[in-house]
């Protein structure tokens, strides 16, 4: 990373393999918004996310950060809710309050109860401070997915009905969180046989250009 | 827990010491909503949250769950966003999209990056599967708070301005997440000297009846 950050905006500061950045890429693509990409390498030289100048944008030292005019915003779900309010079409939440709530319920189950436990800095703490080996880290990773996927599978069966996506016929925040989580589950060989509806929804999502173009492997900084 | 769940509603299924239930209690109090309390004991007999009939309401086996008419909803932030849409007064998010986003940014930093790492089932996994002792669990607990509080302190300094709360003059979702997190930090003796603005905001919040009545120690199931 240079010492100069881009001055044009909107800009997304991300990393190809960050699930949180992946979510925001999907949302930006769904909205058809143009933005500049800036890549923050999370492991090279101990990680660029903890160094100046990026740390001034994001004192949590995490990706993503989204910058638009004077607004500097982190936390993927805060960014996506912002995009949905500022650029309402197509909506990323249903109209009905109860359905909106069910979409958020699924999104937060992933974004609060699975992803933060399995992200890079936690795995590094397990290995470094607690001396957990590769097998132990793998069990940890699987555990938090398998602890929460049964609930997601059950909610999807109820909420999706016969529609292709988590809340039925339209893509919502739930789907935007699901696809990156399914990508991670596959990357770490988590068995998915017990979650047929999630597998089906994920397959439907990955047929959409907005989702395909957001895939980690399709990013310019993919390694 | 009996095998019968309450049939009147709205009902909040919670536990006095659950931070997530604590957040929802604050929101319900802020809105002045009447509801029935149902207590799910998280440790007695291995935890009632994993047993029938509660597990049918909440397949994630977590508290809280909020039931209102046909809607069965879990995930504290999904519940609070729902309450805010369904019962708009007083609002729990600012009007301006950028300010709303900053409120959610702080809320999610707590609800995604601190709280899920420090909750009971994770501490149980550390002790059980990984053999981490009390000292190691304490270090873990402190680590995730101290990793993220500097960002919250900095955001609070910018966003609160001279107002008493996280986003200035009105209580928002950020405050609803902050107060329970400060309670937890104190409970585990995390040093707070470096976070004067957070301490100040928390003190202002705890002067409000809605927050005081939601304190864990003031709940009927407190031990």
C-alpha cells in the first residue's frame, strides 16, 4: 500500500477473501453503483489493515471501509443498510416489517454468530496466544458453522417458500450474507449435506451477475 | 422451564445476564411497550436454551427471542430494528442516512466483533474443547474488548460532539449496544481509563429509566 489513499470516491477498501468486503461488493453490484476499488492486504508484512494511512480510516483495523463524499464508514452491514437507504432500487430488504426482520435475523446470525468467530484475527489468536494447531483451528471453524447452519436451514425452508432466494423471490440482505458464508464453508470442507435449501439458494445466487462478479476469485487482488 | 410457553404476547424470552436480551429490554423500555417476560436459564441443567420447547422458537439455541402475534424473531439487532420500524416513536436511529449509518457502525462493531467472541458458548468451548484455564479465558475476554474499544472511543468523540449520547442528543442503537458492553467490561475488570468518552456516555445512559430498568441486576431472574 502506498502512503496515499485515493481521493476520488466512492471507494471500497477491501480484500478479495474478506467475507465482509465480499458482502459489500455484492450490494454495490446489486445497486449498479460505480466505485473505485482499493485493496488492503490482510497478511503481507503483518497486514496493511493495522498501518497508516488505512488505520486512520478504519480504527478497528478491519476491512471493508466505504468512503463516499464526507462519509467514512466501516462494518459491512452498516454499509449495506446505508446503500439500501441512499439508493433504494432494487431494495435489499422486503417491504413488510416482519419480513424485513426475518431477513435481518438470518443476516445477523451469519454476521454475528459465525463469521466473527472464524475470521483471520481470531484464528491467529488461537494459533499464537493459545497454541492451537491446524487440526484444532479446523474443528473450531467447522464448529461455529455447524452450530448455526441448522437454524439457517430451517429459517430458509420457512421464509423462502418456493422462491429461489432466502426470503422468496427477491434477493435480500440474508442472501448477501449467505453466499460468502457458503463460500467459506466450502473452502474449509464443511459438509453441507444436511443443508439442502441453503445449497440450493446459494446456487441460485451464484447465477446472478452481481454475485458472480463479487466472488473472491474474480477480484483483481486474488492470489 | 415448563413444557408450556406463554400464549399471550408480545413476549420476550431472555436471561438477566445475556447482553443481547439486555439490549432488547432497553429498546422495549425506550418504546414504552408492554410485554411478558419469560426467562430461559442459560446454565442450569446444561442450559434450557437447547431444550424443547424453547429450541423450537429459537433453533440457534440463543436468547433473546421476541414473539409478537405470528412473528417469532431472534437476533437482538433484528428485533430492535423491527421495533423501530413498527413503533417509530421515539426513533432509535437518526433521520439522516449518514448518521444512521454511523450509529449502526458502532452498534455492529460491538454486536459482531466483541460480544459474540465473549459469550458463554465460546467461553465454554475454550474451556472444554481447548482446555483454556480461567486466566486464559480472562485474557481472551479482555483482548476482544481492548481490540475494539479504541475505535469506539474515537467514533464516539467524533459522532457525539458535545451531546451526552453516542450520536449526540438522542439515544440510538449505538447506545443500546454500548451500555450492555460496558456492563460486561466492568464485570470482567477491563481497564477503562483509555476510554473516557465511552465511560461518560455510559454514565449518561444509566441515568435514563429505560436503561436502568433493563440492567441485569434489576431483572426478576437475577441471581
